[in-house]
């Protein structure tokens, strides 16, 4: 029988939140052997955003160990040696298949048993698959998804083999926009397909989206909107050859990349932990309904104090900050102390081609656009504000300097009153920079 191992703290999942939690544990003081990270991935925690950017740029490839956490926030890179030196056991290539929270026990796929006193659940998200919607032929070769390093490695190999070939990108969200750019930069002929009237509808207004669609079109990317992939046909090797669209059209394809959303991985905890909005419900310290069990990163549905609402966030900044908050809360509780509640300002960003945008706050209410949003402009810089009940509550900026990005973060946090949308539109970015 496999040996049973026991730890004071166990983090299940070895992604962004796990890596930042480990750093916070080591800052707060950790005895050797107290903490274990159990991850099904074969490498230590890394900055996942690199997978859709530098890691798949064949000409100028970012490689590990260059993007181990906490490189993405300007911190020290945590090499395998870092975990050793900090007395943290990294248990890689190990999937937990059962969690018995009453018995404080985890069991791996190979039957290894891990006991803990405090558990941090950091299992992140998995991709939504086209087969989940019953799309015919969706298991053909060269249809890719992107979540983990192995997925990115497979994609890089295929891009190399299918050099100068045709790629179809299914989905117009984060993955769709970032991967289309990466494929184009790698000299593939790219077509994007998505059902909505414009890309990234969960954040972009029609005005914002029209800039990116224009810019992508100028780069030679073909955009097909208002329809979905309904099926795939293959060649004699079982490789994808054609994408059949619901509207009857077909697109030739050597590679297909799918980015149609993600779902939090919470099946281990089903029936044991209270859930909300698809995630594990937590308080402002990321404590779940089960004593000594915390949930951080993508899987946590937590109180967003600023908007007085329970929310789940699938972005890296929150993965880092929720991890730090949970560890601080755990350590403070051990000393009979308390810490302030999590007070998160949503922050999302993306980079593609030479573009780079940041968004802070909430994207509800009326909108006002400002700046130069001509896709042909040599140095486009534009943005949008969201105004609700007379207050500015969200701000988006493409092409901002670090100072300007700080300014839009500040207005989204301070929520200044807006007297007139016309005046705000005329003032544009200077409304934020003067505050
Ligand atoms: P994360 O997914 O990082 O880690 C979860 C870990 O748990 C994985 O290692 C997984 O293998 C492991 N695991 C799951 N179940 C397990 C089990 N049963 N046993 C053991 N291990 C298990 N965000 C952003 O703000 N800006 C950006 O530019 C990007 N870019 C980006 C690119 C790509 C390709 C992806 C997929 C995602 C992004 N994101 C992003 C989103 C961001 O990366 C994401 O929100 C964080 O990685 C979430 O961190 P977590 O630690 O919660 O999950
Ligand atoms: P997403 O939610 O951003 O976009 C999903 C898109 O799928 C929708 O916009 C829609 O266009 C499309 N869609 C839905 N059903 C479809 C269908 N049947 N056919 C074709 N298109 C369909 O999800 P994603 O882009 O897959 O990203 C996955 C995860 O990775 C998310 O958690 C995201 O936050 C994260 N991510 C974030 C970043 C970033 O923050 N810069 C970058 C990459 C990935």
C-alpha cells in the first residue's frame, strides 16, 4: 500500500494561486515539511498567461524557467530549488481524485493518501470542449485547446508542422483574440469564428470591439461572426481538414484552436462545500463553508466588497491576491489575530500583436469612449469609461503608459461623480490623469 503523508497545510492544484500562496507562506514563516503543493502538472507553478503569449511565439519563444511564478508580478522566480530551500514539498504529476473533507484526507490517482490540517483548494479551471455541445467530429487530430503547458507544447509542434498553413480559431474571447494574433505572427493564415455580433462581448463595448476587429482585419485575419462551428471533417490521417459552420459555409483548416470558455474545477468538493455562481462560496478571507478549507483563484466565489456582490474572477491578478489574502488570514488566525477583508478592484489585461490594454472596475452602465481608436493609426490610444448612477465605475485603456494605467485604476477605485457624459467624453483620458 502507498505510504500516507501528513502535512499541516496542503495546497491542491499547482498553478498561479498555489505558487503565490507558497510565497506568502514562506514570507509569514514556515517550518520544513509543513506545506505541500500537489499538482497534476509536471512542472512547478508558472505564470499561466505566458502560454498564450511568449510561449507560443516560435521566433522569439519564452521558455521555462523564465516564467515560473512570481516572475509575472516582478517577484523572485520560484525554481524547484526555491521550494526545497523553503522546506516546501512539491508533489508533481499527481492528480487528486478524491477529497474527504470530513476526514481531512486526499487520495491521488495512484492511491497515495495525503492528510492535512488546513487545505487550500486551488484547482483552477478546465476548458469547455466542443464535444460538450455535441459538435460532430470535435475529436479530430489538430483540434487544440489551451490551458496547461502540455497543451501549449502540442500546439507549438503542430504550428511548426503546419507552417504557412490555415488555422481556424473558434471563439472570440480572450483565447480567441490572443491565439489569433500568435498564429498570425507565426505565419499561419487565420480565420476567427464566433457567434456574437462582436468580439469579447463579456467586456468590450461595440466601439471597443470595432477597433480590435479592424486592427485584426488589417493584419490579414479573416473574421466570421454570428455563427458557430457545427462539425469538422477530416483527411485520411484523421486530421482536421474542414470546419463546417452552422450557417452552411465551410472553412479549410490545418489547425483549429478552440477557446469557448472555461469552467472551475470543483468536482472534488461536490456535496461537501457550499457553492455559489459555479464556484466554491467563500468569505472575505477565502474560507469555505467547511472549517479549515479555503478556496483561492478561479474556483472561489467571494464577496466583492466594492460592488456588494458575490463574484468569481478568472484572471491572474485575483489568483495572486486571493492566495496572499488566504495565507495571511490562516496565519493571523493561528495567532488569534485578524486581517482586513479582501477588497478587490477587478483588473484584467491582454496583449496581442503590438497592442496592450488594461481594464479596471466594473463594466456596467452607460459608456463613453475617448481617444484615437482608428485601427490604422500608427500609435492608437483610446479608452472607455463606464458610468453607473452618476459615478464612474469602470475604465478601459488601450496603449496606456504605466502612469496612465495607474490613473484609470485609481478612478475605477475612487468612483468620482460624473456631471455630464459630454464633458467626460471631451476630457477623455485627462479626466482620469488629473485625479
Ligand atoms: P490555475 O489554472 O493557474 O492552476 C490550477 C492548477 O491545479 C493546475 O496546475 C491544474 O493542473 C491543477 N489541478 C486541477 N485539478 C487538480 C487535481 N485534481 N489534482 C491536482 N492538481 C490539479 N489572466 C489574466 O488576467 N491575464 C492574462 O493575460 C491571462 N492569460 C491566460 C492565458 C491562458 C492560456 C490561460 C489558460 C489563462 C490566462 N489567464 C489570464 C487566466 C489566469 O491564468 C487564471 O485566472 C489563473 O491561472 C487562475 O489561477 P488558479 O491557480 O486558480 O488556476
Ligand atoms: P471567454 O469566456 O473569454 O470567451 C469565450 C468565447 O467563446 C465567447 O466570447 C464566444 O465568442 C465564444 N463561444 C461560446 N460558445 C461558442 C461556440 N459554440 N462556438 C464558437 N464560439 C463560442 O473564454 P476563453 O477565451 O476560452 O478563455 C478561457 C479562460 O482563460 C477564461 O477563464 C479566461 O479568463 C482565461 N484567459 C484569460 C486571458 C486574459 O485575461 N488575458 C487570456 C487567456 C485566457
